[in-house]
C-alpha cells in the first residue's frame, strides 16, 4: 500500500464523506435510544424501527413514482417529503407497540424489543418485491466553492455535497441535547428515568411521558431508516445491525447526544477506512478488513461500559399506585 496514495486529497475527502454518510443513521439511532432510555424504557427495537422506516420510505417513493400518479404529487420535494414522513410514522407505530407491551402490559422490555425486531425483519422481507423503480433520491446541497479556491474547495467538499437529512441529524444532536438538559421536558424525562416514583409524587404523569418519548424515539429511528434507504433502493435486512451499533454508541456516549455523536463518527470512520483499504487492494483478507468497524465498536464499548452509568430505573416497569 502506497502511503502517498492513501494521503492524497481526493482520498481524504472520500474518507471524510464516507465517515459522515455512515455515521448519520447511527447518530439518529443513538438519539432514539437516548430519548427512550432516559425515560426508563430499554429500546433494543431500534433495529426493527430503522428497517421498517427504510422499507416504508422506499415503498411510498415507488408508489408515487408510478405512471398515473398526478405530476404535482411526483414533484421531488413533496414525493420525498411524503416518503420521509411515512418512515417516521412507521418508526413511531412500532415504538407505540413497544410502549404498549412494555408500559401497559409490563412485558419484559428486552423480549418486547426482540419480538419487534423479528417482526419487522420478517414483514419487510415478505412484502419487498425486487425490480421496483423510483424517480430519484434526495438532492445534494452543492459545494459553493470552485476547484480553483484550494482549501476552501476541500472544506466545501466535506461540508457540502450532502442531502438535507444529514444536516438535520446533526441539528437534532444539538436540539435534543439542549432539550434534555435545559428544558422542563428534559428535566421530567431524566426524572422518570432515575426515580419515577418521586416524579409521580411531584405531579409528573410518568406513563404519558414515557409514551410520548417512545413516540419521539420511534420517529428518530424511522428517520434513520429514511436516511439509510434515501428513498431509492431497499434490500432485505439492510439495517445490518445499525440499531444495535446505535445502542453501543449510546452507551459509549453515556446517554448524552453530543458524546454519542462522537461515537457514531468513530464508527463511521472505521467503516470508511475499511472501504478505502478494500479499494486499495491491500493483502489483508477482505473479510477481516470488513470486521474493522465492528471490532473497533466492541473494543471501545468494552473500555467504556464499566464507567457508563445508565438511568437508575431503566428497564423496570413502573406501577402507578
């Protein structure tokens, strides 16, 4: 492997862009987990919610793209807006199923999440039909700097040439971080995750807030699915464990959005690096190289899991007296 080849500008830009592209669904998935677990509900169903969101986004785009659909409905902003909205609704619907099982019927939250993951994987695999086409994906926000502007062009290539949902994901990190630690909603959310009995005594409707936050969690996971599929192509099981990686990133980030974002970027960098190493045809077996992001996630998680303190009441059903 030629180090000079690896360090050229084009490769560096490619690695940065691939890092961000791989990190965005993980960021949204980790935010989904944070909102849920800060409310005291374990949500390993994120994997199924991402997959369902991806399928619904793709399916709606396919249906609207078919001939016979009114042209005004096929306009790119409306068509893709409907697809993304459908993905968020699908995620929220599975989240409400999880909430009903875990909160109302007191089903073990791990079992409930596992059932939803299996249900989502089976249903999307059964419903998916290959060979379906759409009118296109989300447009990219172009780089405003021409190539002759040197470093500005390089920075522009990293910051731009992304779709709108990429910027939405990073904005949500700031918004949810602010809301969790600077608003009444965030204080109540953290309270029911730590001591729901005390919050209930102070007048907080614990179950209503948990249902609300599970819906938000599902919307975020569904949005991760929409980012993953881009409304253009779907494959069976295409979430490929991203929901579980998001949970690992959440633990790495100690249930804080900004730290979880850094963990997602680390995973994204490992994914980008393994892709680049495979492209450069190094002598290491490609299956070993493909393991790199997951091995790195395990190593990082093993180093942090002992020091990460989850919300005190997470995973425990709360019984209203």
